[in-house]
C-alpha cells in the first residue's frame, strides 16, 4: 500500500491516498471491540461472579498495569524489528496480540462457568488473570496501528489519519457495546443462575473475537510497511538511528516539552474515565433500576443499557471527531479544552439523572470528551517527534493513559467509602477531575518537528 518510489534524501514523507490511510487503521476496528467489551462488561462480569463493589479497583488495576509495561516494550523492539515475511516492523506484533486476545476473549466471560463457586477466590482470580491477559494482548495488537501512522503519514495528513483511526475505533466500540442488548433482543438469555455470566454477554465476546481476527487479517493483507532504508530516507535520519540510544530514561529526558504537558492533561482525563468504566453499570442500576443486587434482572438490564449508552458515547465521538477535524491548527487547544469541559458536565449529570433515556444526553457529552482524547494527544505528540525511536516514544506515552488508571483504582479504596460507598457519587468525582483536565490544556504549546 505504500509508495514504492525511491525517496530522495530528506524528501519527507509522501502524501498517501485516503484508501491507504484507511487500510493502515482498519484492524483497529476489531482491537477496539476487544477493549470495549472489556471496559463495558468487566464490572458487570466481576459483580456477577461475586466481587464486592468496594473491591472493583483491584480488578481494574491489572489492565492498565499490563499496558504500562507492555506498550513501551512493543515500541522499543518494533523500532528494531524488520521481518518482511511477517509484514514488516509493526505488523508482527499485531499478529501476536490478535492471536492471544482472541483466545482470552473466549475464556473471560466463562469465569463463572468453571465450577469455582460464587464469590470464590478461584473464580475471581481466574477472571482477574484473563482480564490482565486480554488487556496485555489488546495493547500489543493496538500499538502497531498508532505507530504505523507515525511511521508513514506526513504532518499534513496526520490529523486525518488519527481521525480515521478514531472513527474505526468508535465504530468498533458501538458494535461491541450493543452486542448484549441486541443478542438479548434476539432471544439469548440475559440472566443466569447466581454467579454465572449470561449467554448474551458470553456470545458478545465470541463475536468480538471473530471480528478481531477478520479485521486484523484484512490489514495484514493490504498494508506494506516501509523497509528500514526507505523509512530512514523519508524521515531524514540514518538507518542506525533506531538501533542505538534507546534507553527509556534518556529518551524521556530528551522528550519535547509537549510530551509532558499533554501527559498532564491525559492524567486527569483517564483517571475520570477509569471511574466511568468501573462504576457505570452499578450507578445506572442504582439510579434507574433501584437495585444494587448483581444477580437481579434489574442489574443485568442496567448492564445491557450501559452497553447501549457506551454505543451512544461512541457515535457521539464519531460525529464530534468530524467537528474537531474542521478546527484549524491554531484552535486545537480551544477544541480540546471545550470538549473535556462538556465531558465533565456529562459525568456530573450521570450522578443526578434517574431516567434511563435522559442518560443518553449524558453519554453524548462524555463521547465528545472521548473524541478529543483520541484525536488531539497523538497528533500533538507525533508532530513534535522525528522518526527516531517513534515506537518507543509512543509506547512510553501510553504511560499517560495507563498510570492514571492505576492511580484511580488505588485511590478508589479510599475515595469510594469517602463518597458514601455510592457508585453514582463516583461520577460526581469523575466530573470534577475532568473539569481539572480541561483547565490543564492551557499549559500545552504545540510544536512541529518537520
């Protein structure tokens, strides 16, 4: 799919056709389905098999911890990889991540069907381990897409490329989020005996795994990465540039200032969203269905409705991404901060609303913040980087996503009781944190390496 013409020294990255840019990210559709099923159903699964809401933070620590460790490693080694028979430098890691993620997606929803017993240590441990492996493998599969845009797309097309990635990401999220609701409508059971995950959720994971495999194979068949010589020439660097000086601490010391200012914004954004994923099903169940009993039909209905709201969030993000794409470069910060502020309003409204349909507005606002979080940070960071150690830098930057989730989960052990052991009240906290994120956008100053 790449331009095979020999580039001249320092020529810069060529303009790619829209079709090529779409193909670079097509597999992101399936990867995001895995992430969405994990984020939208994980709390439901664990509370169904007997987890105490006050202990949910332990299970939500594992996925970001896996990402914090794995993504820099994938970036570091893929910068130094060249395996033409497996697709190039980034695609071999996509293959590995997809295979493991698909296997784990068949295991996770069956955590309550292994005969361990309701609320047993074995059931919860099995669920925790499979969640960690699902996030680890999904991270391995996701990172190549972010890196290939940095590798192959010039600065003028980068916003468009990450916009396409955001569109495919949110489309996959919509499909995955509504799976339990749709499958229930088609007759699959949405309740099960105590401690067992309903068939509507189990089959959602099976379908997600199948689409992950298909979309990944599609990208593998259509994308051809630049060989090391071509990559070096397009980026105006030596072929040895990515073979040395890859010490993580040294790279962080040399990172452009925007790396750190965007990381500050990311910290508050992802901390707030960790609480959304952790407490949505429970908050909706309490506020709308007036129950906190995870075995009740009302709780499972709330779990399905959260899937619909997650789809609403993703659709809103797709639409808002198009709006953000029209904003000129010198207004990026305005679009970023406004979107996060609207998201803060959405969070706070979830705490206040007791109508399932009114919650649609709340998650539309949350989706607008989500669009900004998935468009601006990567665009700003990759524009400020040269081609040297691109994968390693993006892997390290993923710490700005993973670390705040870990902090949020650990903090929840003190904050959840402080907020009255109330899942709806955690949305009030999330709204405050998101408003702080909107304010910190003011510290960002965009730079362009090219």
